[in-house]
C-alpha cells in the first residue's frame, strides 16, 4: 500500500514539473522595449549593453526613415514552444509597423534552441522576401553565432538588414557603424552575402542587394501565381461565363464558350510564357501581364466578330424586339471590356449602342393604318400596361415600351429584359417579380460554429411569399482582439508600435 502511494506521489510530482515547465514561459512576460523607448528586448542579457544601445539606435533611424519598424527579442529559452510560433504570436501581440504600410518586423533569437527567426509584415514581403531573410541569417549571423558571439552576429545581421531596406548609405548609417566600433565590434561591418568563410576584405564590402534581387526575381514566383488567379477570376466572371444566357433559352444564341475557347483564355498565356522563358534575356516581370492583356483583347475581338457574323444569319426574319434582346444578351458586360480595352472595343461599343438605339427607338408602323406610331412617355405608358406588366416594370425586371397610334387608337407593347435584375420568376403567377426581402438571423455565428438565418422573398405581383434558410460563416479567430493593446500605453520617441500585421512571412535558421 505504501508503495502504491509512492507511485502516485511520483506521478503527481512529474506532472507538476511538466506543468511548471509549460507555464514558465509566455509571450506576455517578454518585456516590451517600447516601454523604455527602445526596440531591443534583452531580458536574459544575451548581448552587452553597448550592443543593445547600438541596435536600438540603428532601428530608431530605420523607423524614422519610414522604411520599417523592427522589434528585436533575444531569449535564452522559450521552453518547448516553437520559435516560429512565438515570433508570430509576438507580432500579433505588439503589432510593429505602420498600420498603413504594414512594414513591421520581429527578429527573435532563442539561445537554447540555437534558432533565429524573422517574421515580416505584409508590407515588407516585397522589399524583404523570405529568400533574402534566409541569406542574411546564413551569411551574416550564423557564422558568429556558431562561435558563440551573439553580439557580432546581431550587429552584422541588422546592418545587412538596414542596407537591404536602405541601399543608399548615408551619414546616419555611418554614425551607427561608428557606435558599433566604440563598442569594440569593428567586425560588425556589413560583409557581402556569400560563404561563411569569406576573407576580412570581403566582409567589409557593401551588401550586394542587386545580386540578391537578380537571384530572387529571375523567374516566375508567388506573384505570378497570384496574378494568374486574378486573371482567371476576371476572365471567368466577365469573359467566359455565359451568365444570364440560361435565363433566356427562347432567344437565339450567338456565341457559346466551348472547351477550345476556355483553353485559349486560360492556357495560352502560360504556353506563350514558357516559350519566351526558353529564350535567354526575354523574360521580365511585365511579360506575363502583357501576354494576358493581349490574349483577352484578341479573344474579345474574335467573339465580337463571331457574334456579328452569326447575327447576320440567325436573326434574319425575326422582329426588331427579338433582335434587340438577342444582341443585348450576347453583349452582356461589354461595357467593362470597352473600358479595359479601349482600342478597338470602345469604338465597337459606340457602334453597337447606335445599332441598339435604332432597333429599339426607330418608329414602328401601325399594323392597321400603316401610319408611324408614337412612343409614349413614362407617365402615359403605365396606363396602357397590363397588371403583370406594370408590376414587372415597377420592379425593374422588364422595361416596357408602349407604341401608340393616334390615328386608329392602336397600341403595341414591347418588353426588354433587364440583364442586371435580381428578380426571379414567381412560382405562383410566373411573373418576373419575385424579389428578396428582409432577413432574420436565427442563430448567430461564433468562432466554433456556423450561424443560420432566414431569407424572405415576396412577389410584387401576387403577394406570394417564400422563406429560405441560409448559412452564416464562422467568425474568424484571427481578427483584431485585445492583443492590439499590448503596447498602447507605451510612449517613446517613435510613438510606440504602429499596429501592423503579419501573414507569416519571413525565414528561420538554426546553428
């Protein structure tokens, strides 16, 4: 029995030690350097006071230039936590960087894990991409860290960082280098990124940013993928998608996007890009946008040619109302194309609108007396519409023209479908007057579950009603929270942390 009790005591002791180890570190316990008008948090004294002062001055000048706001944290241990996670959480807590520029950076060194992490804000991902962060760590910092010289590694790394963000050396940078010399860190001058075993002459050479940029941007990268996603979305919504064609099956179809058309729009740009990349010196960052622009222009020009060629054959024998509706449907969203591609689509758009006005507004001859009819104005035409037509006209789903013959009192009513209407056909009266009404939330969404609501629909013609349930997406757990107040009370020469945010960019290295 005593042995059984002893086992329980040992188990509880082990669990208590484990909990104590986990509870021994939290990012909230890290001293905020902005509380003391600084940028370096060095609670475990891993670097000397002189080095800390030099880094603070260097980061202060970098922020005053408007290029970046950097938080440097040096810790002996973070327990069992992952350095990348701690750097990201620390960024969210302090939020360095100007809010409008998102130019913050967190530099975290964890001594017992032999790890250095850079966490960049959204606005720095272009000027300080992951590959440059990694090469600064590997070439400037790790050689000194491996010799247990954290002072020298931090000074070299941060000076290289400043030279990336401010390639043109000035007197301010020179003054910082003088301060590092006074702290007996003459070897902290920036060395050219290269092998760790560079000679002293190479170490004093300026940081070669142009070489890094050439290595980084000599081919397609993440920006190319993002550009293609935007291109594909635009092409799908405004170029390829048939859209409202399904709502007008009774009209002749002048153009339909086939598989070959989709291959033209989506695939041809990358085929041409691969061909150009095979030619030395031809590829540049602007080549793919130019190819995409010209490809869409060629496709839209081809589509306009096919539409007008088919219209001349298929619309023969149809009345002007059907011709108008068919051509209007085939040119849906053409206004946007004419803006983005003014040459030659703007001129085509003007010619097309003149043709549409002629089809709609040229006087009709009365079927009885063959005299020209008169198009009634809005106030008078309402009196001659049927109740269903009046309801559709009021909703705006169908615009009705009323032609009246004053000689024999005949009338002719022509309807024109509004392609941008949100109304649908009522299942009760079949009129195009079913519109969305009010919404009611049945269950609010939280971070752990979706919400639910009811959408009410009402027919403006027969008062038919229908309710449909809809789902409300979960709330994001990564939104702004109380963490933004982590440094709001601090006062410093820079005004405190700026409220930036990070998407997880940066790099990490171990030694």
